[in-house]
C-alpha cells in the first residue's frame, strides 16, 4: 500500500513542481519602486505629471492611486464656495466626471506647478503648491490653484495622506509662503 501511494504521490508532486515553476516563470517581474516616491517633492511632481495629459489620452488612474495611502482624503473646491471631501476613489470618480462633462478628452489638460514649499519633519511632510490648470484651446487663461499636501513616509517611500485644494481670489490671495 505504501509503495502504491509513493508511486501516485511522486508523479503528482513532480507535475505540480514543474507546473508551478512554469507558472512562476510566466509571472511578470515585480515593478521596480518608483524613484519619484523617494521624496515628498517627487510624489507631488509625479501626481501633477499623471493628471496632465495630451489630447486623445487619459491619465493612468492606477498610477494616480499609487501615490495615495488607501485611507487618504482629498478636499476640492468645485467652485469658490463649495468644498467637497472625498476618498481617493471619490477623487478619481470626480476626474471621470470632469472628463465626461468637458472637452478635455479632445483637447488635453495640464496642471503645472509654479511654486512648491515643503517642510519635512522625520516621517511627515507638508507642502504648499501653487499651480496653474489649463484646458488647451478653451479660450480661457490658465487658472491658479493652491494645494496643501500632507505626506507620510511608510514602507520606504512617501505617500499622500491628504490634499486640500483652494482657489485664490482677490479677497483670499496666494499665501505668503508661495509668493516669489
């Protein structure tokens, strides 16, 4: 009986080991860590690059998601008086809505950092960013905005914990920290 089990089990083990080795060989290699995530400024530059896109393309939302902690929050002003609190998924859904309701799929979209001021303390960072958003061909001038990022260092890289966005106005000018 033992001899029979050995004859049955040994070929099965060999088959599993060969098939397992073959499957392992077919798996794509683990991606190299994104070097941009080594610094708070790198992560921030990366996300602005990721949401800037040419006509006929759209952002890679998985790449955008990879800049955030899963529990991160985003506060965006839809208008000068209407702020919305969102999860990362809500933030991405808001972008989908923007893509569907505006001509940016055909024109492209850009957000360009004009100035960034970052303070790092141990494994935390805060960054103020003055940026311009622009829809090419819209006839509208680029619009300034202010983002305030909170970041944390975890697992050897920096992650966005929150973004709070606001729109400068005459009554609420660009903060001193972002003035030239």
